[in-house]
């Protein structure tokens, strides 16, 4: 089942192209906590998990992403905070 829900993003000129879930579009079912390079994409400069509205992930994958980031932090693969 493909999730077709997209999130609207606004610019000064009106509506921009809608964001789609990165994991749904690439067919990724499981998010690996050991893959820190891909997890860094969904973290802010302060190592906080970015919200769905900003990243465009669907609810299902946002929950899996949060769990993977927490596991990676616990295993000391990514920091809890950078500053």
C-alpha cells in the first residue's frame, strides 16, 4: 500500500511542490539505526529530530525514524546534542 498523502508547503509566491515521504518514495520499509548518514538528514543542527512538516515523512515512517534515532543515540552512534 502506497501512502499518497502529501504535505503542503508555502512560499512567497503561493503553493510550492508538495513534499512526499522519503521512505515511501524510495521503497524503504525498515529504517536502520546503524545507518547514521541517512539519519543525519532528519536531524537539526542541534541534533533534534525534525518534525514531519519540515521533512515530509508520513506518520508511520516518522515513528520508525524517531525510534531509530533514539536507538542510535543510546548506542552512541549519533550525539544527543551537538552544542
